[in-house]
């Protein structure tokens, strides 16, 4: 899911997430890591070339049978803190295909973007004791077989064999279910399943398939349903107990559950809903609350914020909003004007899970539909009334002349005689975003699953998106009063894990360096630990260069084709009580990284693949659940 460098031409520079899904594939499509099946010395079957490491994981063998992983990030604060150390990666304990459409999804991505990636977000496995709950997909997948491109190779249209919608425009032909498995005599055995009528928000807004994400609460599993509804399901029989519709008896086909469900410590269920205008011109947001007693209420997103932006008011836009007749490159233009767009309705990102702190404060993020530069972090009282809000707009200062060279002359010429329209112009104000000419903002992206994380001291983290810093985005920290106190130059699609230690805490993030604005260099790719002030404590940099695939007989075929290593392909890592970090990579391996940044163990799973950013779960027995190529693999002793 690597984010490529923008083409250095005036026309391609005017790109924006919301304009078209064809543009989305070009700007945010991943550069595939699929391997070439060339015979090679594959090394041990569990790790592949160059990664023969089997150091002990501190505390492995310790179990906490009562420790559950109930939702995204393990708990309502989304801290990703495992209660038990992993057993280790010696053996594959179970392997389940959760997405049978992976080969078709990759082919469609290849046809429409030229990159064979898996553009799907998956649920974190939910575990309590020996019971495991997994998202599974069925129905049919509608392939795109009729692809039309323009003279520049850009996709103009894509249809199914019968001329109808296909690929990300036809997600609703698939069927999502929550499937219950149980560990029995060392095997993971399917017990029952609940088939939902949920469908994702139309692909006009996000070509990465949005996440279907249930949550556990005692003897109940909450499952997203159609029209903004949720199902309360008995977790043993997987029989429906109730369906809750906050909006009356009608199930509206333009209304969708958007993002993972969250269960607070007291059993309150929280989740986001979006209402999509029939003509797709606007999206409205709603936050729903269901109390342990079954009382249902909801609040429109503007009411969650004091002085929200008016839907028909003016919000910060960018030079890309001015169309082909807008400002010429290089950006920002010399006249340094501010662009204003009609805001649109305030709403959450499509994959945002509300977070709940120990004191009951609820956190979520939102932005006006037409203005991702005008995002806001919202803190709410338990009754969904506003507590405080913190703007994500124009809060950074590391653009032109800091992270991006300001050396492009008016004709786009660079000092070396070349031309690159992605550099800032000579004389640009220091630190501004070249897309807006203003201080950079932290954007809420519909393509990511970043959700707020509540820290032990009541502060909150959010990982947002930026174009200008090589698509890395920024992680931002606000204290318990809503004051911005720290930032880190990488926040794209991540919900960081938190390790409490020495009376404080550390934060585990992926630290991928994508293709640069001003060079074709990629990497390094690191897992990084930050202190509570978001200053780097240590990093583990990926060094494996081998793409591999595993054949039906379990043998590896590998080729060294990634000199800069592979991206960390994780949106929510796990960290255990000893600080050992568990994450997966686009090289197709699961990793255990010790404190200080030392590799303890790795295990190759299925294939090297530019894949969805997938979460990791570690259960109370120390079994590690990880995803690769639409297959859930459980590893342990």
C-alpha cells in the first residue's frame, strides 16, 4: 500500500482525493510487492532468506486466559496493548481464508492502476478465551473486464462483462459475515456464523474497501448492519438477539455504518453512521450510542462541536480546487492567495472508530465533506455533548523549505536544469503547504483506518494524512484539555500501539518513507518507538530484500528485488507487557521486535504483497493472529 510520487506535470499536480476514483488509484494506489517465482535458496521455510532469527521472546509461555481482544486496538482506548507475550512463531497453528476474492481484487487493481495490490481493509480478529471471531466474505465479486483508457493511459471507464458496475463500484455484490471459531484440541474449528446485510459506502469516496468491524461485549457480539443498523448477536450460537435501528423502522439504502464499532468499559456501544446524498454530492455524519440497557440515541456531527462550520460556508481549499485554469506551477503561486471551497456537511472519516478514555470521554475525528484541510478532533462527554474540540487545520509548519525544497523557478526549472512541478517555488513562505499556500493541516482521509488512541494520561493521538511530506502524514498528540503538544512526521493509516513503562508510556508506530516528492528514492521502512513527547526512542529498519511466494507444498520461491526493503503493512500493531512489538510487513512476514529495536523472530506466511494495512491480535494464550493475502494465519509454539 505504498503511496507513489506524483507525476511531474502541471495537469497531474491538480489532484485531490475527493475528485475521482480514477485519480485515487494514481495518487494513493500501492506499489505492489508481488514476488517473481524464481527458484532461489529460500532458507528455512519459516523465515526465508536473510531472516534466520529465533531469539526468545521475553515472557513467552506466560498466559492470561481471561485477557480478551474485543475490538480494534484491543480495547475502547485502542491502545493495542496485549496482556500476554506471544508464544513465538515456531508453528502455524491455524490458517483460514477470510477473503476468497483476493486474486480478483488484485487483478482489478492491476487493470485500473497498473499496480497489483490488495486494496482492502480487514477486521482485527476478536478473541476471548478460546473463542475467536473473524470477518469472512462471501457472495460474489464483480470483476472489471472492460477497461477504457485515455491517451495518457488513465482509466476513463471500467465495467463488468454486462456493462454494469464492477470492482470498487460493485462492493454490494459481496456478503460480509462474522464467523465464530473455537480452539478445540489444538485446532481452530468453525462453530457458527452470522451473515450481515451490511454493505460499504459506495466506492466513489474510497477505492480501498472500507472495513467491516464487529466488537465483543461479554456474551454478545455486535455486528454492523444495513442502513446504519447494528445487530446484537449471541456469541455462542451466533443467533440474532436484536437489531437496533436508530432512525426508525425504515432501512435507508443511502445510510451506512462507517468504521469499526467501539464498546466502552461500561458496555456502551458507539459507532459512526454516514448518510450519503443520492447524487453523491454530500455526506452527513451521525454518532450513535446504545446503552447497556438498550436505549438508543444519536447526534448529528455538527451538534458534537461548538461553532461547527456551516455546510454552505467557506472552508480552506487548495490550488487543485481551481481546475485546469487555476494557478500555474510551481506552487504556491507568487500571489499567495487563499482558496475557499464550500464546506459541505461535517462528517467522520469512513473508517474511524470512536475511542473512549478511562474517564468516559469519547473521541472522534471529522471534517467538512468538501474540505479535508478543515478537520477537527472532537472530545465528548459520555452523553454525547461537546467537551472540547481541537482544529487539525493549519497546525503544522514543515512544508516548503523544510521537508520540500523551495528551489523551483517560475518556469518549473530546478537548479540542475531539470523540471519538477512538485518542488515549491523559489521564495515560497517557509513551512507552508504548497497545495494551499497556508500552514499545513492534518487531513482526515477516507482511505485510511486511523482512529483516535487515548493515552494513559488522558491525552489523545491521531494519525492523519498529508501529501506534501511524501504522503507520510503526521501523528499529532493533544493533551486532555485539547492543546496540541507534539507532532511526528508520519501518521498515514495507523492507530499506534501504546506500551506503559517506567511510570510513563511509549508509542509504537510504523515509519515508512515512501517515494519522494523530489527523487525516486524509497525507504527506509522502520518500526519506531516514540516517547510520550513523540520523540524517537529507537527504530527497527526493515532489511529483507526478498520477495517470496509459498507453493501448495509449502516450499518458498524467492527473488531479491526490494533493495530498500519492504513497507510495514500494519494499521494497528500489538505490543505486549514486556514491550515486544508484533507487526506484519509487505514482505509477507510476521515480526516480533524486542525493546531497543532488535529482531527476535519472523515467520513467512503466504506471499510478498502490496497489501491492505492489516491489524495484529495477540490473545491471552500468546497466540498471534496476522493477515496476509486474505488469509488469517495464527502462529505460536
